[in-house]
């Protein structure tokens, strides 16, 4: 069965700190996709990144970076030099081939000035 | 802007009433998904369409729920005889034909059943 676990329910940091959001997934498929979405207080889910199961290269986009490790079934998300605008709920999600997304419970990040 | 709009944004109704939500893409899309999100939880899959065809339905989608996508563009989700447990955010997502395998979400419809 597919499952996504985000063990950190809430994280609070002070502005400019680095923060890592953990994501562990379970799937029996060899082909799958992993995603991160951001949900700010306004409520709309914003797509951040998609990773193919065959591509384990880490990715960096500005202050955001993602670490994908198949050996530990993890897809962690790091924000460097966090800012107040990063405050949101972050969701990790899994899909097998093209199809429905299975979301984790989300991690609520609070960045204080 | 994801190019997905949803109406209404908020709906308050009394238990037992029927409600209908609409999801509209701005441009051509292929697959359309409906999810439900309750407070403090991640979104849960309800159903999806490829063009007009409804290809998968979750067990969460009881017989009080029905979804349509009559012309392969906009979609509606209807809940009959609403219950307080139906209170949630209902999210529509589209897969852009140019960026397959990635779902872009609309702003959602927040339903409150009194």
C-alpha cells in the first residue's frame, strides 16, 4: 500500500535559520513520483517540485533544496536562510505513474522574525 | 495563477441540503481530480476524470456524492443530503497537457454544514 509519513507536525524557527522537513514514503511500485506542495494561510496548494523515482539527483532552487534517497525511502526538503514568508503547511505527496496523489499529514512551519 | 478556478469559494449550508461545486480550467487540461481536505489533514483523493470519463472513485465517495465532467472541460461535484461530517475544503486539481504528471490545484471550496 502507498503511504506518506511526515513525522514533524509543527516546526518553529527564527528567521535566517535553516530548516529541514522530513518525508518518508512507502510504495511497492518501481515507478513513482514524489512531490512537495506548499499551503500558505490563504489555503491554495502551491506546487514546488516533482521527482521521478529513477532520478535520485538532488535539486536546488534558490533557498530550497531537496534530498531524494531511495535507499531510505525519503524525500526531504530543506529551506536555507528561512524567511517569514516561508511560514506555511508543507505537504509531501506520492503518486504511482500518472494518477491520484497520496499526501502526508503535512508539516506546519512557523518562521518568526 | 494555476489556471484553475473554483466556485463558490465558501458555502454554508444546513444539514440535509444539497450542494454543488464547480471547477473551471482556464486552458485546455487533460486529467481533472477532486480531493477533500479536513482541518489539520492532508488532502484525500475522491475521484478523477480523463476528458469526460470518470476513471476512478475513492471509497470516500459515498453514494451521496456525484461528480461529472460533461464536456471534458469544467467539472461539478454534488453532495446530496449533506451531513456535518462533509464539512471540509474541496479541492480541484488539473494536469496540464504540457506538464504531465503534475497536478495544479485551484483555490478550493470551503464547505460548512451546520
